[in-house]
C-alpha cells in the first residue's frame, strides 16, 4: 500500500466521523424545538343577517341605494367636469399647436416651398436656355448641312452638265476647220504668251 | 555674214535641202572655175537651175550666184543656223496654207528669234486653235482646251440666267 492509498483511507475515515457528529447535533436540536409551548387559536363566528331587523335592513338598503346613486351621480358629474376640462385643455392645446407649431411649420414649409419653387424656376430657366441654345445650334448646323449638301449636289450637277456640254461642243467642232478665220485668235494668243514662248525657246 | 532667210523657208527640212543644193552648186562653181582656168576662158555661171528658196536666201543676203566665196560663207551660215536655230512645232486642226505659214514664220522671227524654224502637223481632235511645242514645253491654245479648261463658265452662265 503506497502513501496515496493511505491518504485516501484516512480521508474517508475523517469524513465518516464528521457525518456522525453532524447527525447527533441535528437530533439534539430537534428535541429542543419540540419541547417549546405552541400558541392557542380562538375561532369567532358572527352572523350578519341577524344583527339588524328586517325592517331596518330595507331602510338600510334604501339609504345605501340612495347614497350609492348620489355618489355615482357625483362621480359622473366630476367625470363630466373633468372630461370637459380636459377637452377644453386639449382644445386650447391643439389651438396653441395650430397657432404656434403648425403655423411655424407651415411658414417653414412655405419658405421651403418658395425656395424649391425658385430653384425649380432657375433650373427650368437654365434648362430652357440650354434647350434654346441647343435648338439654335442644331438649327444652324442643320441649315449648314442642308446648304452644304445642296451646294455639293449643285456642284456635282454643274460639273456633270459642264462635262456634257463641253463634250458636246468639242465633238461639234468637227473637222470642217477654217484656219483663216482662226488666224486672228491664234496670233492674239501667241502675242499674249509671247514672253513665255520666247523664254522657253531661247532656253 | 548675216543670213536673211525668207519666210517661205521655215522648216529644217527645207533648210537641209537648200544646204545640199548650195553645196552642189558650190561644187559646180568650183568645177567651172577650174575649167575656165585650164582653158584660159572667162568663167561662166553654172547652168544649174537654183530653187526659189535658195535664190531668195541669196538675194536676201545680198550675194550673187557667181561669187563662190560669198556662197561658201552663206553655206557655213546656213549650216550654223541648221545646227543652232530654235525649232517650234505647231499642231493645228488642219494644215495651214502657205500664207498662214508665212505669217506664222514672220511672227516668230520678229517676236522670238530671227532664225526660228518651224514644223507643222495636223491634229483634228483639237477643233481649232494651235498646240505649240517649244523646247520641252507644250502650249495648248486649242479650242478643245479652251472649252474644257473653262467649262465651269457654263455653270456660271446658267447661274446668271437663273438669277
């Protein structure tokens, strides 16, 4: 048997001794409590229906009924008064709210709405200006394109027409040539280009 | 020697022909001179008939047909002209007559160079006017070129009519 097992055995023995001492102490306390005197209880029974007579009972009920009605009426009156006061206060409060808070809010709303309206007007004005400028630019561009296209087509037509007419004229010149009639033109042309011809020939 | 060429003498071919003719004539003159010297007789002019062109050149230059020394100078002058004179080639819608050739030659010799030589050719597609080649440059003064070069005037005229 090693030291661990010895230690555990000793621990178990100590625990058993403690439990035994505790049981004995509890048994002694229980005996002391049972030895104390217990308090006495007295039972009393009263029959209410036999305190008053029958005639008094009806009178009491009547009076109680009247008092109950009076109390209920007064309570209703106070409730009514309270409700009216509350309504007046609520009305006043609502009126105050309407006169102060709502009017302020409304004024702020109007200011905001006016600012929004002004901003919208400015934006729309700017947009309108941009649209006008764009429209003018587009119109000018379109006019320019149309004008250029027209000029281009007219130039093409003129070129074709010139080709046709010049070709017709060249073909119409034919072979029946009178050089005598052309001599004036020939000498006039030679004279007009005399300097160039002279320069080329002498070069 | 200052050679004067008539306006009828305008082409290099004509000039070459009269050079040959003049050279032959000079040979005959030389033969005649040798014969006259051998026979102790006066020299006579050769019986050869000279062309009108050569006669025109000789008369224009102021030499006689029997003066062989002057004729030699004329030959050298003509050969120099043939080698150095400027040539102009003219193309026309029809072949010009002699009068027009003379007029053209006279104009070139008066305005451009006194020994200008000219050749003429026909180009029927030009319609009229003249196409001239001078040196390496070609001047197109033909009706065809005038019409094609100014065809934009047609549209201008149409534009004027439209307005």
